[in-house]
C-alpha cells in the first residue's frame, strides 16, 4: 500500500514480455524541491520473497529522496500486482528494469541512477548497457559470484557498493579490490550487518546520503 508521500505507478511491459497490457506494479516517491534526476530501484530475488516493500529497498528510496532524486521502485513480474510469472532469468529481469527506466524517463529528465538490492543490484549493473542509460549506480549487497566484473570496470560513472560485514553472499574483500580497479567506485562495509540489513538500515541510508553529497559537490 502506498504511503502518503508515495504514488502508485503502472509500468507498461513491452509486447514481447507477455500478454497485451501486461504491467508492473510500482511506487513513485516524488521530490518537492529542485529535482536532481531520477532513480530506479530494483528489489531482491522474485522467487525468494523479494518485493518493492523490502525495508532495504524502501530505505534506498528514502535516501534517494533526501538526495533530491525522484525515485521509482517496482515489483518484478509475478510479484504483488505485477503481471506474469516470477522468474530468476536475468533476461526477464533486464526487460522489467528497462521498462521501469523508460517509465521514469517519461516524467523525469536525466541524469538517472540505477539502484538495486541483492538480485536487483545485478540487474541495475546490467542496466548500464541499456537505454536510457544510468550515469550512476547504487549496488546494495551485490552477489559476488554473479557480479559482471567487466560491466563494473567499464562503467564510466560513479558507483557506490554497500554490503554488510557478515554478508555470506558478498565477498567484501574481492569487491573492494575490484572497486579499486574501477573508474569511480566506492565500497562501504557496514559493521555487524548481514545480507538482510536487519541491524544496519540507518547506516545504509547514511552511506548513500554521504556518498551522494560528496559526488554532487564535485
């Protein structure tokens, strides 16, 4: 259910995604003052209960709002009110993410930030090769074994990667080493926190806000 400051969104899927009229369920958080751009936020794995109501996804949206970004988060197909059947196929996730980016671009001018949590962070990274293309990335708990290192190293814009110290799916040492090789990447490791950020939501939001304040001032 949308909160007072959120607006429901119906994100049209392309005809090749399924039946005519299929759409994804979304939530928009508009900004009341000068807009710094837009952000699309992808939820975690659709077959593992991942939805746009995830506390982590919601915290990312709030942090984007504090940065002056008009944000859109959505449910993968087959989740919540989104049409279709849930899938773990990257190709399906990429179509869903691109539909969300296109929806956002209809009402908000660039620059765009592609964001995601866990499974969603991998889709956000792959969105760097789509159009409209993001100029910045926020990747929260990206699963190291599935991370496309080439895309990360080739991305020309700023990247923030946030993970918990005790995340069993994120090798923070390997990700940190990779970030050193990337053009403009930063890794923030939240102490005492695991993949689900049950004890680190506030720290996650602060990490995003601090990173944005720094890059926006350059």
